[in-house]
């Protein structure tokens, strides 16, 4: 497999997109994020392929970017154990290779996450975060205003989770929630005056509660990740004119009409 972060790849190089554990961690079609990355690279003339990394496989450190989706408690526990046992993802992240994680994938990357029986399951430990239950399950549209340099457009997705993710000092949020809940707050905790946030950004890792698939709904975020793979600024990427995408975004943003009520 290629090693494209340094130097910037030419269009004759094959870019490998590692789809992590799609056999157990792909709730709501989250493996579609890998497809979006592949197509946005191909449309710009780059060769790109998806590498499916299942529970039967060791985790390679040589992919150029990784994606991981959501799943239920049992899947999270299995996935966390697998990634800690086969440590290729650790090597890749330490080398600066981008990783996008969705929902339970976000929770699992933290230090620990609480499961249905109240116990704490060990996380992968790649982000400074922990997850406990919130008061009620969050189901519906999620819209956030990005807090990351280089992202200016609203982020949109669909959330369905019971977790409240608390960020530590080494992690920062991806967006400020406008509609929905995102990272939420633990049960019995008041919503901060500054409001709720969604996601985690730490090093080369970007994680969010947004299903959708997330990158199909958010082309600017997709290109933010593509640019990291190519070693360029997102502003240097050739623009893509795909009329269906603005229509999808307009329809989904319009669907998010009810802001989250600030209750404990």
C-alpha cells in the first residue's frame, strides 16, 4: 500500500481508504463515507481503492485514510478489543493519517464508554473522551456550525444514540450544535450556557455523531479530509460541480426545525 502523506501523491499513486470493521461497525450505512472519499478522489483524477478491514483481518498501518461507523454495545466492545490487539491504527494515527469515526466509533475511540449494564468498557484510547448515558435517547436531525479552521459550512447529519460524550483537555469539538443534541450532557447535568457541541477533533482524528452518511451530506468536510490525504490545502482542490449535493443539503437542513430544549 502507498504512503501518501509525505510526499504529496501524484495521480499515478493509488490511494487506499481503510474501511474499519464494516462487518460490525456500519450502522445506517456509515461505510458510505469511504465510498464518498473514493469517488471525490476519482472525480479529480486520482486512483483510489477501499480496503475492507474486518474482524478477520489485522489492521494495517499503511492505508492513507481510515473510516469507521457506528454499532451497538457488543459491536463496540469487539471492535475496541480488535483495534487494541492489532495496533496498526495507532501507528497510522501517530503518523498523521486521517481517521473519520461516526457515533459509536467516536465513543469507542475514547478512554472508556459505559454500556447498558452500567459497566465501563475499555476504549481504544486515541481520543481524550469518555461516554456515559444521557437522560433520554437522541433521535433526529443534527446540525452544527463548525469550530475547525477550514470548515465554514453548516454540518448536517442524523443522530440516534444514548451516549453523552465528555471531552478532556486534549480534545476539542467539531461543531457547535444548532439543532439536535450531538455530544449532549450526562444525565442529571445541565446544558452549559454556551450550548451543546458535537464531535471530537484530536490530531488527525475527526469524529461526530452525524450519520447520513456524514460525508455524503457534507462535501466540505469530505474535501477537508481529502486535502489532508493529498497534503494540500482544501482551497487547492479542483472544485466539483455535483448539482444533487446542494439539493440534498438544502432538504436536510430544512428538515432540522426544532432546536434542542435546554433541560437537565
